[in-house]
């Protein structure tokens, strides 16, 4: 498939037809999300400067969008940024034309322009939205927010807390460090790692919670490249990952790669409790829950009821080998770029490309595979690099089968590959369109870790 075919397919897709709904029946309340530059105090000390950020409605995170399963999202995106942008609805099994990937499912929305996103929500869970144009810069500047989809079967809780975790790279005066945007060193190593942790845009926020409350923690990793580990002070029950239900499991800590989410039910007592980030050096306080007295009744602490977890398919129709190579200390000497075999030195210095899939510098143009609808596909990944990668498939959730043949619990949309790891990402290709498959370490994506999977 070539670029012309991609455009033809985009033009030919009918977004609403497959849902049997006419445009008029969905033209209801429309929420506006404007993206524009703003400022924010990231270091809460007046001897530091405010940072220049880009935010939805000028905020980081952007407004919390909360819907019920089956409802339609209607968002008018207005771009008041100095460059093109778009909104991707991460983890939503979306209509392809609403997936928000600039350059693949839509053109970038240019400054002063607008685009209306209209799509249904087939699944409940914890999701998020973020820019999908020049993401390595735009997401790092703050263009993200939570998207929560409620379900009547959700466990009853006293507090439903969304916790969006990010690391910012700040200069010594507390402003955003901008000179290192686009650093080839970052792109070839672990990506843009920050030096300042925020939760919901605040440094170590203190969140009031009723004594002895049952709390749902919706943890979301919004960082460009940092893998977080959040230690729970006492055991919690992990009920969902990447929005999808999983078999309940008592856990003491949560690992979250970029873009991953985890839903945990946690019982508060009457003590002030701090949750620490523990995967990146010394434990660092992420957020604190402070008990408040309240005469309001608490929800009954019934045993949590288990939502059904879909078993993996018992067949594979299409195997898609994916050899990931490149990066610093890697074994990639040359790769195909724009149809031409190119030495790695030239790729890095002339084009800022340092990663390859199957010997090809990835982009949005060529399909890695073309699948017929409802085929069961297995992306058989070999991470032949010295770096971790958080691989994200758009429009679908996959099962993960380890090299030993075991399936991990549940389904995810983003999976963290360790160095040298082999695993299969298995999914039912039930959503037609052009779907990006890429590393969510956003610098890796830009530097070559991207492919398109086409479902016809
Ligand atoms: Cu990566």
C-alpha cells in the first residue's frame, strides 16, 4: 500500500454508517476543547518561575471528560496553538476517522482551524486524550487530559480519583527546558526523561479523602518516556489495566509504562498516607491522601464483584513478525528509509532516525500488515535493542503471550517490552481502518518506531 492508497482509503471511509446512525441524530451537546499556550507554576515556590505550557483549555491536565459506556463523545477541537495539532483518544476502540492521528487518519488541524470529534464509547474504563501531532513536543508541553468511561457495573466507591502522573524536564528556574526538545541523544536513548514529578499537574498533591473510605485510584502515565512504579502503602485490588477488566489481584505496587493505566480499589483508614514513586532511584512522594472526618455514610465494603475477562482466541490467522532494532548501543547498521537502504550514520545525522522495524525506518506510510476483518492477528515482537519500549496499538486491545507461551491476564492497549524480550500481541482485527502501532516513548516513535496496520 502506498501513500496514495492511504489517502484514498481515508476519503472512502464512512464513519457513522457502520453504526447505523445519521449525522443529525448525533448532533447534540458539543463540548469545546481549545488548545492554547498558557503558564503554570510547576515548582510551588515563589523563587521559581512559572513554566510556559500548552494545555487543553490552558490547563494541565486538560478538563476531565467523563461519560457513560455507550454514550457518544462530541468534542469541537479548536487549535489556538502556533502549529498543527490533533486529539487522539487513547485506548478507545474508535472509529478510524476519529482516532486523531495527524498524517494518518486526518490532516493536522492547523492553527485557527477546528475539527469535530464525534464517536461512541464501546467500553468503560480509564482512558486519556492527548495531542497526536509532533507528540514528543506537544505532549511534553502538557497537551493531555483524562477520559473516564463509567459503567453501571463499576464497584461502588466513596471517591473516584483520577491521578495523571507526568515528569517534566525543567530548567533551574522552574521553566520548561526547551533547548533539549529534539535532542538526538534522547531520541536514541530512553527518550525525554524529566526531572520534576507531577500528579494532576501538581507537585506532590495532598488530596482529602473521607476516613475509612473505599477509593478507586485511576492511575494514568502521561509522561513522554518515563516508566513509573507506584508503591501502595497497603495492599490494593488491581481491577483493570488500560481500561479493560482483569482478574482481580491484590498488589503492593503498580508499574506503569508511558500511556498505560491501572485501576486500583484501595481502602483508606484514618491515617495520612503517601504514595511513592519507587522505580526511578530513591522513593519520591507522588501524592498524599489525607483523611477528613465526615458524618456522611461510607459505601458498604462488599467483596468486589469480578467483571468478565475475555479469554484469548484459540487460533491465529495471521502472524506478523516484528524485529525491533536500533538505538544507542544497538546492532542496526543500515535500514530502509523512504525506499532507500541508508547507513545508520546518515539516518541519524541527516534524518534523525535511529530505530527500525524489520529493517525499515517506520513511518505512517507503509502498512506492516493488511488484515481482513475479524482475522486473529499476532504481532510477534522481538525487542532486539538495549532499551525498553512501550508498544501501543490503536483501535484494538490485545492479549499478551509470553515467550514461554503463557498469556498475561486481561487485555491491554500498551505493553512494555523489556530489553531482549520476545512476546506476541494477539488481537481480533474487528475495527476497519488504518491503525498506528508505535512505541509510546514518544521520541522513539518520532525516530522510527512506528508502523501501520490496515484492517479492511
Ligand atoms: Cu521505544
